[in-house]
């Protein structure tokens, strides 16, 4: 499953994967407790593949940031928790993305990224980070 099918819903904890589209929205399943809910088109939904992180030079796609976290952690869950202190979170994120824009990336954003990474890891969805790139590479070669 790719990040195009994983989303964050404002006001609801955790991440969700799209099960099916409906006329008025979508049926999604929580990655936390596997419960299914219906979300309408009025809900504030963010698809993970469309999220980017500000750096001093450019915007880096969330997929690339998650890959860097995966490399840093050796494919394991993060060594820190999303509940750790602001300083611990910022220090961790600085190691992952040294040139992130500290004025535009807030500690709450870093918390979400750490929490999302751990959720994706727990649900064995981190391998999809590499699959999409490989799919793009093969389509470019043709």
C-alpha cells in the first residue's frame, strides 16, 4: 500500500487508510485500532503523499523524510516517542533533516511525523516508501 492511500484526518488521532470511495466521501480504516468510519467531503483530510516539510532550500516530500527516519533508525521504530520533550524531538529531527526550517516546522509537526512513522512501521507500511520510487524509475526507463 502506498502513501496515496494513507491519510490524516483533522480532529481524529492517528492515520487512516482508504477502504473505498463513496459518493459523499470515503470509508476509511484506522491504522491504530482497525475501526472503520465514514468521512465526508467536508472533513479536513490530508493525504500523506501530498505533505511536504519546509527546509531552508526547498520543500521535501514527507516520503523522503520518512525514508530518512527509516535509514537513521535502521528500519526499526524510532528511538524516541512522540510524547518526548520539545528539545528531544527537535534534536532528533535535526539529525534526520539538518536543514529543516525551524521557523516553519513546529514541534507539533515533528510529533506527528514521529507518531506517523511509528504507526506505519507497526503496520508494515514503510516498504511502500521504496516501492513507489521503483515504480517511477521503471516507467521512466520505458
